[in-house]
C-alpha cells in the first residue's frame, strides 16, 4: 500500500490522477478526490492545477489524516484503490467480455447447453455452467463467443476475469477478482470491504435483481471460483477449466475436438480455399496431426499445410496436438526468436517486454523487441492490452524443456540470474525516485540512485505495473538461495 502519511507519495498519486483528467476515468477519480478532501479537511476543495497546488492539497490531506485515524484509513483506501482502475459510475453497466474470435466453428452442443441453462425457468437453482476441455481446445472461445452473441439476455452487463496467473502459484486470488468486479459495479475505493468474505457478500448483494453474465476463465479449482458465485436468478456464471472441478455444483459441459468436417472448414477459413486445395494430398495427414484442436489447426494454417504434413511424415509424432503445433512453430523461428522463446520461459514471468527479454538473453533491446513480435505473430506468445507478452501454460512447458535440452542447466541458471538482476535494478531505481527522502539500506541504491522519472507518480506507476514480475523475481532469488537479492527486492517494494 502507498504510504498515506507521505506528502511525496500523495502528491505523486494526485499528479497521476491529474494526468488522466481528459478521460472519464480521470473525472471519476477527481470526483473521489473532492469527496475525500471534504471528508479529511472538512470543506470543499477545488481541483488543484499544477505541481504546487497538488503538493499543497497533499499536505492538507496528510495533516488531516495524521490527526484522525478514520481520515487516515479513508486516505489509504482511496490511494490503494486507484491501483484497481477507475470505478464505474453509479448504475454502471460493465462490458468486460473480450471480443470473440473471427473464425468460430461448430460447437453446437456446448452452445445449446448454454442456451438451455440461460433460458430455463428460475427454480431456486443457481445458473452455473462449467465448460471443460484440454488446453487449446477452445473452452474460452466458446464462453466468449456465446456471451457476445447473447449479450441481449444480459442488459445489466458482462463481467469477465482470467483466473490464470503467470506468476507464483499460477492462480489469481478471488479477493483480487472481487475487488475489480466491485469497482466496475460502482463501489468507491473507500467503501471496498477489506476481506474476501465481506467482498463476496457485497458482490452477491449487488447482483441480486440484476440480469448479468459472469465469465470466469481458466479456473484452477472449485475453491478459487466459489467466492465468485451467486444464487441471483438473473445471473449466469460460466466457468472454463481444463478438467471437471470437484466440488463445483454446476452444469458440466465437455468441449471436445472438432469433427473432421468442422476442422476442415476452420482450416479453409484460416488458410484460404486456394491453399487447402493446393494441399489436398497432404490434408488427411494435417488433420490427423491436429486431432481437432483449434490451436493446432491455427498453427497449421499459419505455418503452411505442406510443411505441417512433411513434419508428420518425418516421424515427429506427438500424443498432444498442442505440443505438436508448438513444436512446428518453434522449428520455424529465427535464431534470435528461438533464443528469447527458450530463455524467457525459465520462470513464469507474468508479463514480458523487450527490456526484460534483452536482459535475460543478452540481445539488444531492438533485437529482443523484434523477436517478441515474431513469437507473437507465430502464436507462441499471447499479447496483452499493454503490449507485453506471456506464454500459454502448455507453450511455456515446451519452451522450458527446450531450454534445458538445448542450452544446458548452466546457461539456464545464468539467464534467470540476469532476469532477476534486471528487475532488481528496475525496482531500486523506481523506488528511489518514488520515495527519495527515506533511508535506503540496499547497496544498489547508492550505485543506481533515483532513475530518470519525471515525477514520483511515474515511478509509482512503473512499480505498480511490474509488481507481479517483481514478486516472481523474489521467488526466483529465494529459490536460487540469494538472500541479498531477496532483501533488496523486498526493500524496493517499499513505495508500494
């Protein structure tokens, strides 16, 4: 949590809010500032203009908080709540569902099951569906496509959360998901319940009487999902997972491989009728290798149907079509892209950017950026809204195994050490810039000093964006028995 009794920290947050004033998020945030200032100072305060007025307002907020524990809690809640994104306005209708894929094929059975569950008469049973199937089979695509197609059923909105995390543990905490959902349903930061149980209760209260879709993607267990469920008759919850989840009382719908005619149609949509016709002789081998997996079919369409068939004839046999497709794509990479692919997979980094990839591999930042673009274009990395990348779990397993096999354990260990050092230096520079007045204990603070950030808010923003990677760096340093790096990384998180 950002220190609510630090004038520098409060000034930095106010500056960050001010930079977003042009958008709706900034307007909502400034409305929260005004309400907060009135509660803490006891009178209305005009929105500050410029750095001096931000600092003056911050000083008044801090002085009021120091004299009253309740005001201090309100200030702390407002500041930490900004990290969750702007809240929706009163009566907000959230539309968080991602866009569906362009070429969606078949899935009549799962779609019909969703139609039936959504349309059945309310009888006291919660409307909950679990779509399950192996990695790459398209459970997420089914949920998202159906939700987009049936948006008219849910006039009060659609909530979506990806429950898969790339960092330590590999799962997202349900309290974090509830915090985001409550914010998007219009709950101000200062009114967010503190614990998981109270957040779940508030979530259930808000959904009562609403007609709303909740999609919980890549669930790990029933325990992770249970706090996010509701008995509200107008709410349909769709959960996707790789397997049935024991203990989850939901309609279980298996999503299996595409039938051959549907797989052929998807290949035609993706590669084009001319390419499929030209590869007519090889097509049976391609379809057999892909085994009805949409992920594998997309890989075959992008890498060349003839090449895919040739690899099958060359004796490259795999029991898993996702593994086969990943191996096909990997074999076509340039040397730099293959190096980045292997070395960045040695830890489950939540988000990979060119600077981190360059530090991990020893490539220049420009070469690393080009390699990441190649990997994304090949479908071996997923790209987030912020432009950073991450692996699918099955793809990362392949890349990690390839790194150990081709590079050796010593090179792999060196790559992890380089990545941890990169995140440590980034965090130290940002932390020093965010809170320059405090005592600094780690030796790197004297060496690096405050990095070149325009203000405290920019440094805090970098720390916030990199927090999941920094937590993973702490885990990696501890695993490699480097207590000095562990301590310095933890100290560098002080501003947050």
